[in-house]
C-alpha cells in the first residue's frame, strides 16, 4: 500500500541535497524546508532541488512556528556541537516545531564505535593539518540517544545502528574504483558494502555501527 504524503517536512542540514539526490522521506512531502548554517549549502541545495525551500538558520533557534511540521529529518546534524546542552536545546526546538504526533527521524555519531571515539580524541591536530574536513562534537550511543529523545518529549518507535562497513577503507576503495571506471566491479563492491548492514541485527551492532538512528514521534 502506498504511503500517505507528508504535508510539511523539515531537514536540519542540506549536505545530502547540496551534493546529491536528498533523502526519500522528504521526496514524499508536499512542502519541504531545509536549513543549514552555511549559506553556500543552502544555495547549492536549492539549485539542485527547485521544490526545496532553503533557509539559513541554527537548529537551536528555529525561525518557525510551533507545530509547523509533520516530519523532521535530522541526519548527523546534532553531533557537531561542543556541549551536550546544545543537543538538548536543539531537540527541544525540533519537538516544538513538530505537530502532536509528528515524526522525527534522527541519526547521530555512535559514541561506542572505536574508530569514532579515536577520531574525536585526536581530531584537534588532524583539523589543523587539514586531514579532517570538519569538527566532530559531542554525541551519544544508542542508550544516550534514547534518553535524550525521551527527555525532549518524544516517544521512540524504532531504533537501530547504521553504516557497519569499515568506513575509511570503504571510502578509499570506492574512490579507486571510481577512478578506474569499472562499473561491474563497482556494483559488486556496493553489494559487499550493503552486506555489512546485516551486522545491525547482530550482537556487535552497538560497536560496529557508525551511527545510532531512531524514529520517534512527538508526544
């Protein structure tokens, strides 16, 4: 059965829309607003997606009325703050702008992933050297996300971990295959990466997933 359309949706950053096709839940919405702190990201996203309304805004201080949206999608946005209080403030704003029963889809860096934990510890010199492209802030594990969402007034409907392949190695191999222009090998490689997602149903999922994810509704 086809899913009912969403009237109004909000995206809390515009990286996916600025560089690619965006996310499927937003494509179901009759009206979508995307926010980003970077004006260039807003311009590029709107240029690629004419139906998208772009706004330069801070997720901690949203310029929208309470209950304005049916859906909010927040993919790895709230894990770029320096303090946990910023995450709580942002979740409070996301709850405010959702209507009662409105849905939040959220992902954040997984604090239990050892690669991410190491990156966070040594990121200062890597940022200075230009090895890392952006600052990684405080985040949480699955239990922490559950607590943050519940405290902000959400009821969790689904939760999981995503992106279980060895990310750094996967990116390097993908770039090599892209340069070599071998489509058949690239498709096989993509199937291999998708196969790693079976780990989401395993006991090691809380450690291997790069992101914790949840679907929640406003109480």
